[in-house]
C-alpha cells in the first residue's frame, strides 16, 4: 500500500467538503451522527456553564446540544459550507473557520473539547488530539467518536464492498488516506489519546440499527454528502457505477424490514482527562 501523504489527504478532504452538499449530509448522515451527541457530551462532562469547543462541528449538532445544556459552546470547522448551515440553524452560537490540526485558539481556554467523527477526515489525527489537549484547562475533558469495525459499522462498509464485488478499482486522483477504521480498535484509540498526555482514557462501543427508506436514499447521500466515497463513485465510468449500484442494492437486501432497510451501525466513543 502506498504511504499516505497527510498534506495531500487534507487538501483532498478540503476540496471534497467544498464540493459536497451540506443538505445531503444533513439529510442522510445527520440522523446517524446526531444520535449519540448526548453520550459524547456526557463523556466530556459537559454541563451548565462549561466552556466547550466542538471541533469539526459540521451543521452544528454538538454545539447546539451543548448550548441547550447551558454550556458556552464554540464550533469550528474548515468547511465554509458547513459553517454557513450551522450559523443559519443556530445564529446564537459562535462558529469559526479553523483547521483541527492547527486550531489557533488560546491554550487552556476550554473546560471540554469534543470532536464527532473528525478523526476520519484528517491526515494527522495525533496533531488533532494534541490540539484538543492544548486548549483544555487542567482536568478538562476530551471526547471523540469514530466508526466501529467495518463488519459492525455497515453503513460505511457497504459501498467499499459493493466496489469490490463490481470489480471496480480506485480511480486515479484519489490520494491514499489514513486507515479509515484504524481507531475502531479500542487499543489504537486509547493509545491515540494517551499519546497526547491525557489520562483516565476510556473507550466504549455504541451500536444500533439505522433505518434507511430505500437504496436510493443511501446512494444519494454517498454521492453528494460524503468525501472519499463520493469521489470513489463519481470518478467511475458510467458502466462501473451502474455495477456498483447494483451490488449495493444486492448487499442491502438481507437488511430489508418493513419500511426500508435496517443497517447496523457501530460507534467507538473515547474520552480522557487532561492532567
């Protein structure tokens, strides 16, 4: 496997979020990424009066929920499109454009720092966690989420499997990225937080079934509301994309229930404390 270039990967992600539909993300993936926001905030000890930094805030789901708890939240993201959606939905919350690897915020300025699925979209996850630790006050808490292992987190395992079954290859122009499921390992996730000098590291697994109404709903989200998967699909030939679609429909069939498909989702939630 070709070694990942963090700068190339970050540039690819930045372009992807600029081209994406924030509405498609909100419609298709928002119901999943919002589902355990309270557990994320609980793990970070967020309560009334807490100063909370929400990194990779996206449409502002976590910052909004923290504010509803009485916390003072600041949301940051590197996607102007996502920030525009967040500001439109939550005009009373402060949102800033910032890079998770270089927040450019004062040290020891937050009681809690959270990042919901941020680590999957950065070339240097160690730098992100180091930045979260840096902006925390002593004894402040950090909490992060990633997807669980691909056999349990089927929502993002289905399309890569459909590509393999369709005999499609990764198109030229898509850079090698970090291992998408690296931190689905409790040990790897724990080591990441410990490497930033954080203590009392804990990792928990949260699982549920996510209902999608039909294959087209999921296909639309992948084509318009994701980054790497969107590129994997959009850069295929018309024939290859049709084969991938057909394989996705086939893979979904065993998950059929009344009213659509129930797709297994697994999330890893890690938390820790700054010494």
